[in-house]
């Protein structure tokens, strides 16, 4: 595997959000269009979205990282991720495992609910019955514990994969190499990651307050841009770059990361 270096404790959440907003603001129409298309590809195409999530996000990060270097960008560059379709698809599929599990469990629960409702209806035709409160309470407790464990698992999984797609896009790494590198970098920056997630949740809440349209028009583009800034904070330099230019000086992205190197 290529010797790719990353910085520990490098994520400055406030700088990620502020720099992300500055990026969006200066090319708002482009960022809005890319964000909306990403939402359609990733969230509105059942089954297909699992296969194209990686290439779609890879192309989005490609454009944002170029913009951070003040290189020419255009909307069509968003499809650059499909040039690395197979590795990005594999990374995206593995990253989506919690979502796939959740969809399967939801389907199973819905089917079980339908069967239970039918059985209860037939039973009520012949006799009245009262709910067994202890059993119901126990089931609810188990469900609550399961949801909590799944939430913790999903959070750790998300941290581990946070950098997998952009690093696979920017570096010639296999999916497994990109995932392993992302996991090491993610858990080495977990404090900044959690703070960034909190700040972006507040940005999302602000969008909801703005009659929901703010989520699509502001929160989503800023979130994607902030994620790209966080990636660059943790991976500021590369031995081999796909952009064929020298890295910018420390502090170019609104933070002091990398100045100690």
C-alpha cells in the first residue's frame, strides 16, 4: 500500500463549517446543483443507490477539492467518480452495510406487524383478549437496547468510513486499503469528528427552522463542503496527486492544521 500520511487531531469543526460556507457562497448555483443531484442519486433511487453512492460522492469530493485549490471546476466534473466506478462502488457498498441491515430489519418488522395484526383480528372474532403488559414491556425494552446498540455501531462504522470515499478517489488505493486508512484516520480524529457532527446538526436545524427549504438550499451543500474541508485537514499532503499541482501552504483552508510538519 502507498505510504499515505494523515494528521491526528486535525479536524477544526468551526473552520470546516465556515470554510465550507465560503466555498458554497462563492459558487452557490454549482454547489446547490451538485448537492441536489447527489441527494437524488444517493437517496431517491432504491437499490441502485447502494451501487452508485461511492462514485457519486467521489465525484462530488473531486470537484470540491479542486475548488479548494482554486482550480477550474464545472458541473460535469461531478461524474469523474464513475471513472473509478468499481473501487468506489465497493467502498460504498461496504459503507452502506448498516443501512442495508436497517432496511432488511425494517422490512421484517413491517411484515411481522402485518401478520400480527391479521392474527389479532382473527382472534378478536372469537374472543376478547387483554394485552399482556409484562411481555409487551419486555419486548419494548429489548427493542430499545437493540436500537441503542445499533446506533452506537452505526456511529463507529460511520467514523471508520468517513474518509474512505475521498481517499479512494484521490489515491490509487484498493477498497480495502482505503477503508483501513480511513478507519485509522477517523478514529485518530474522533473528537473533532463528533464536534463537527454536532455543528452540522445545528446547521441542519437552522435549515428546518427556515421552513425545511433551508435544508436543501443551505444545510446540504454546506455539509458536503465541510466534509471535504475536514478530509483535507486530515490529509493535507500527498506524494502522488491526481490534480498535478503543489499542495497549498498551511492555513489555506481556514485552519492551522499541518503547520507543525
